[in-house]
C-alpha cells in the first residue's frame, strides 16, 4: 500500500496521529520467541508507519516508546530497550535527516543513560530546521508528572512576578508541556485491545478520536492503519458542540 488509498479523503486526514504501541511482548511470546524480538519487530512497524505518514500526507506522528512506569519492568528488558533506542537512533538518524524528518523527544530525559541522552539532544538539534514529518517520541514520559512539571514552572514564573495568576490560560499551560511544539493529536491508535490511556497525553487527548484495535503492535501495518483512518473519517468531530 505505497500509494494513497483512493477511498480516503485527503482533506479529512488527521494532521497528528499518536500511537500507544502495545503488544510487542505478546507477539513474541505467541511465537515462542523472547520479548526482545517483539520490540525489534516493533521498531520496524514504527519505521514503516512514519514513512506511511510521509507518503500519505500526515504531518505529525507521536509514539509512546517508554513510560515513566516502564522502569518497573525486569532490569534486563529495560536495559535491552535503552540499547535498542541508542542503536536505532544511531542507525536511522542519517535517513531521517535525508527524509527531512524533524525529531522531538517528549519526556524527562534526565534519568536516561548519558550517551543516549546526548544522542537524543544532538538528533533534535540536527533536525530542528527540517520541514518534513514531525516525529515525536515519548521516552520516560508520564502525563501526570508532565502536568505537575508545568504547574511548577508556571508557579515559579508567578513567584518571579513574570506572570500574574490571571495570565494563566490553556494556551500558556500547553506551552509548558513536552508537546509545546507538536500540539494535540487528532487520532490516537492503541494496539492490542487495551481500553486505557496509560498516563499518555492526558491533557492533549481532550478532543482526540480514539481507535483501539486487537492487532498487536508488530502486526500494525499500513493495511491496519488504513482501517484506523477509515474509522477516523467516519466520525463526526464536534468538539463539544452540536
Ligand atoms: C509495548 O509492548 C512496547 C514497549 C513498552 C516498547 C515500545 C518500543 C518500541 C516499539 C521501540 C521504539 C523504538 C524507538 C527508537 C522509538 P509490551 O512490551 O508492553 O507488550 P505486551 O503488552 O504484549 O507485554
């Protein structure tokens, strides 16, 4: 499915898609393989989805790669994921740059391994001026702590008399979130059937259309994304109006 599906309306595409990439472990276990194989396969799925967004004209993709709660997984799996992020970033950066992808990382990067953090900061700086698809990777991301961080920063600005309490509105608040540059998703896709948000973008998803599929993340190919977009285009977005 390289070309744009003729049954979709280009005018009604989501401009920003977010994904909760769930089911890598189950995908591997079902095949009698180690969970790591599922994560590796999940990277390929993500790479193809990013390319699909570019091919079909979707401007921003946000992916939940590692939550603040994921540190509680077995140490071996956490270490594997950190090495995987480093390796993928190292291997893919030149191609992302060539394709004009603008990379962002959302989350508290400070507890990440220093080499990974440096790589991420360099990748953001290198791609900051790119005009292609915006690729926002949530790493060590938790929505509640993001909201607390925003409150703390705003309180400090009020204390410094840089702002008055009455200056605080939704626009200002959103400027203190990790997504200040990328905005709110139009469509959230969650794979592997779980009906929850798992501390992902709680503020930003206020009016987002949610699509949950039983398909496990490594199997979420263009055909499945096409179904999600068909479903999205069948919805009436009213934003609270009639
Ligand atoms: C959820 O599946 C997946 C993760 C916690 C990791 C997702 C990470 C990737 C796909 C790699 C992304 C790579 C980059 C460079 C951004 P799970 O392990 O929770 O699956 P399960 O629910 O079946 O156990």
